[in-house]
């Protein structure tokens, strides 16, 4: 389950991704925004009763068109417990396509333009 903590930021990122053809499209789907959001949403799978095992809370990140996320597991009926956090970061010419440059300060194995999950 995805929990959008800042709808305005989320909508801006989706609009940008669609505008530049990186939302959902032919090609390498792993770097498209919709694919990465779907991966996070399904992280942890479902319990036997069909309820989500985990939830992912998305927040704005300091890097352009990026998110900070927290993955939590269901502790009991009304409580969630933090498992880990990370970033769903947009890489492109602004950060050397994932070379570790500002503003993301994150490295990818292959340089590309699109979104990558970092933990």
C-alpha cells in the first residue's frame, strides 16, 4: 500500500514524468516512475487474509522529482512498525545520470535517466 504524504509533490512528479515520457512507456520499464511506484506498493506482499503486510509512506525528497520513503510492517491491528527507509530518486543530467553528483548524491551501476530505488 502506498501512502502519499504530500499529494501536491506527488502530482508534480507524476506530471513531470508523463511530460518527459518517463511515466509508463515502452523500453526499460525498471526506470519508469509507474514501475518503481508499483514495486514499492507491492513490497512485502499480502497476508493470508488479503491485507497488506507492509505500507510505504512517500514524502518529498530534497532532490528534484524524487521521494523519501519509509517502509513499515503491520505490528498489530492498529499499529505499524518501521522496517527501513530510502529514496525513490530521479536521475538525469542534473546529477550526472546517477554518478553520485549533487543534488541526489546517489550512485547507480548504469548511468541512465529515470527513477531508481536506493536504501
